[in-house]
């Protein structure tokens, strides 16, 4: 068994045998995520990244100021009601000082009021919907993950050119709809002619693709279908419907490496991504890549970096408070706080606690050495280059 897994198991065993109240010599962190369910792949990456990040940020001690960090895992299965009750149990029964998660935007939206009710910090990672740090936000919510606007604005930077005509394909729930709305708001020069929303569990894309083709095929100029999709189902199957005959291109943001296997057939495809292990050049990313290769013999993925970033935020905040987990002290410490991550420095914006961060404009290269389409960096889109709207009602 790997050492990190031993740490996690030891932490869980400690939780099982400890009294219901928190030991004074420990800081309990709940991680509510999709250990199973449709976003299981994302959840497992986040968990691996979180544990590696805690180990790295504490110099291998898994402690801050002499207090042991105990991670309590909860499986929300991608179900909002379950996520809500698990977070409540973590704050009340397990005496978690703060929580990290979840994988799904739908689950996150159900969890936000729980953090407010228990007056405890929730660091959202990696759920993306704008509304989490927008109209559903409260002061206990921080997010290390990117939001829909950061995704959309960075993709607009890559695609928003005069003479380009765009149709969108997205899942019909908060992640997809928030993403398309933010993308539309960010596009200034190109023209958006159609929005196609399909159920999150869609596997047959034929009917949706036909509607997209019908809207685009007679348009002049560059024609692009911009895809925003998460979890199961492969929307890139629409390429099988002979898009080339109509000169229709596909564009999308980054994704996990298995999903990017389908990018190999689209060399030259442009978009913007949150993370790809080969892009950022900094000591924290070097450490993550090295730790991940050592333990798993594979590079770290999209959400592994996110879990690592959340851990860096947690430990940075706890070091600044001297290990004090008083919620008001944590909030005042974290507002405006900068912290190192595999993507470079992130900063929690004071107004809505969204982490301001770089995104990466890429072009896909088909490199036979890799099982996925490799996103080659065109331009690092720094936080200062993106006008990310503040959407909460603070």
C-alpha cells in the first residue's frame, strides 16, 4: 500500500475511534466528493491531489503548528441531497473545521447553505458553475477551482475573431448553462447562432449534431461548434457526421487526459484549458508532476492539480492563523490571500472569494508518444487579462 494511502487510512481510522469531539491536537478537514457516480474520475483525481498537496505544503509532516491534519472522506455520489447531508454531518458530528469539495456543480449548490448554517468554511473544488461564487454565494464559500466565466472568457480569447460563426453544445444543467451564458457574454466579435443543450447522460449525439449542422452549414466565414461537456458521453462523436464537408470545426476547453484521447483526431483544434501538466513552469508544478509519476507512474491530470491547489490554500491559511481554525479568523485571512499552486500564484478575490488564476490558450498537437491530443501552449492568459465579472450580491 502506498504511503499516502496509509496516511489517509490512518486518518480515517483515527476518525472511527476518536471521541465525537475534535481532539485539540488535530485539525479536521472534510472532503466531500464523487468517490462514485458520474464524476467519479474527477473526484478520485481531486482526492489524490488534495493528499499530495497537504503532504507537500506541510513538508511531509501532515501537520500545521503541531496540529495533525486529519482528512475525513465523504462520497456524495454526485447526488445533491446526499452532499448536503454529508457536509452537515461533517461539520456537526465529525467536527470538521472546514471542508473541501465537491466534484459536481449541482451538489455544490446544495451544499452552500449548509456552510452558512454551520458558519464553517467550504473551499469549492472543482465544481465550476458561476452561481457558486455568484448569486448563490455566501461569505463562507471560497473557490480554488476555476469558474464558468474563467473557462468561457479564456475560450473566447482563443475563438472570438471577426467573421467566426459559433454554435454551442452543452449539458442541460448548471455547469453547461452557466458556461454557455458566460461564453456568450464574453464573445464580442464572433457571432453565436445556436445553443444546443442535451441531457447530461447523453450517449447518442446524432439529433443534436444535426441541429447544429443545420444552423451552421450555410453560414459564411469560419464555422465552429464550441463544446462544453463533463463526465460520461463523448460529444466529439459528432465529428463522425462529416463536419469537414461543411467546413465546420470543433473547439473546446481542456479536459482530463482520457477524454482528450478524442482530441487526437483534431490536430490544430484551439481552445483554452485550466491545466495541463506540461504547461506551467514553476516549483510547485514540478513537485506535483514528480510526486505523481513516482506514485502512479502517470502524469497528474486536470483535477489532480485542483486538489493540490485546494490543499495549498488550506495550509497557507492555517499557517497564517497559527493553526487557529476560528471561522472568522480564517475568512479574514483568506480574503485577498495569495497562495502558490501548480498553476502559479492564485489569489482569492476579496469580493466573492473566487481564486483569480491563469488559463492557457492551446492548439492540439497529435504526438504519437501520447495517448491523448497534446495541448501546446499558444499564450498564458493571465488573471489580469480576464475581466471576470463579480456576480454575487454582497
